[in-house]
C-alpha cells in the first residue's frame, strides 16, 4: 500500500510540473503610437471599441492607452464655438489680405 501511495504522488507531481510550464501563447500585437492614432480616426475608434469590450483585461495595454490619449488630443484640438456664436464647432476663417 505504501509503495502505491508514493508512486501515485510521484505521478501526480510529474503531471503538475508538466502543466505548470504550459501557458497559452499570446499573439504579439503591434503597438501604435499616439500620433499614429491621432492621424487614423477609424482605427482609433475601432481600438477604443475593442478596449471597451473587456476593460479589465485590455484597458492598460499600450494600444488602448495610446488610442485613448489620441482621442483626448483629437477632442482637445477641436475648436468649439462660444455660446454667443451658436452651438457647434467653430471653423477658422481664411486669412485674407
């Protein structure tokens, strides 16, 4: 009985050690810069949508951070009209001489 128990523990230990090294392979995603996301609106929107699907897992990834920063930069660059000018986005008048 004692030999069977020791053999069982050895087999169990070997199985556990074999499975410890198994880790699912992760696809390496190309990291895009904030500037790249600023100039690629569609890809930025797609990345932000993907990040919102699983924020606990994806929110701190480089592409989610960069896309979010690019979104904030794009919104900050928008020239909003004052209340007296009406609602909407202000357009810059052309320079005339």
